[in-house]
């Protein structure tokens, strides 16, 4: 605490302290986020339950992994008035696993700082391919799909939510309601 007081008492740092504290707080907040905390992980399930199927086919044709995974879910479980089709589900899932996008990653020389700040000498931008679907996201979605398709007990659901399943109880309830609606839709 004495070090913080000395830091704050320096004339220049009196102006910088509030900014530094705010920046640190935001960095720690961002560091605490992970795909298990976010409902974004479950976007393919959302798309399968809400997005027009024609739009999913369009997006999937352009290599969008979320749309491809969503079509896999629709085909596997026969949602939204379609008959279950395991072969189509496997095909769409394989395409989702292959989907990649280009990303710019900047690395530093080993002798330099590990944190990249734009314009710092020694930074080397590099274009790399990144897969859109990660094994951890796939595992989380499969766990959530398992809960959505089962008649799980309250105890099992409570344990699953404690482990972060489906993005939490509120997101699960929203997805379950949409799942029930999608699984009872008749083919037009």
C-alpha cells in the first residue's frame, strides 16, 4: 500500500493514476472473459433455432462456420420441419471444422516487450489462417445440445449451470424455449 501511496503522490502520477486504474480494471475485466462465459459460444445453436434456413444455406455457402454448424444441428435433430438426416449433419459439421479466416497477428522479437503496442519498433505483422470452430467451443455446444434434447433432472441442470453449461440458466431457458418451438414446427 505504501508503494501505491508513493506512486499517487508523485506530481505526474497524480494525473495518470485514475487513467491507469481504469485501464487496469478494464484489462482485468477482459482477461476474465472466456468463451465459457459468453453466450457467443452458443451462436450456432441460436442460429439453428431462429435464423431463416435459406439464409443459413446462403451464409454456409460462403464458408461461415456458425451457419454450417447450425445447419448440422438442424439436420441432426430434424428441427424446423425437416426430417433428421445424419449424413447431411456430418457433412455440414465437417465443413464447419474446415472453415478458416485470415487474421493479422503481430509478434515481437524475443528481446522486446511481449505486449504489442501499435507502431512499436520491432513488431512484425503476419497474416495467418485461424479456424472458426475450436474444440472447446464444440465441446460446450455438444454439452448444451445434450441438455436441450434431454429431460434432465433439476439436480443435473443445477450442476451443469454451475459448470457454465449453455451460458447459464437464463440462456438455457431461452434456448430451451426456442428448441421446443423449433422441434415442433411442421414443414411448410
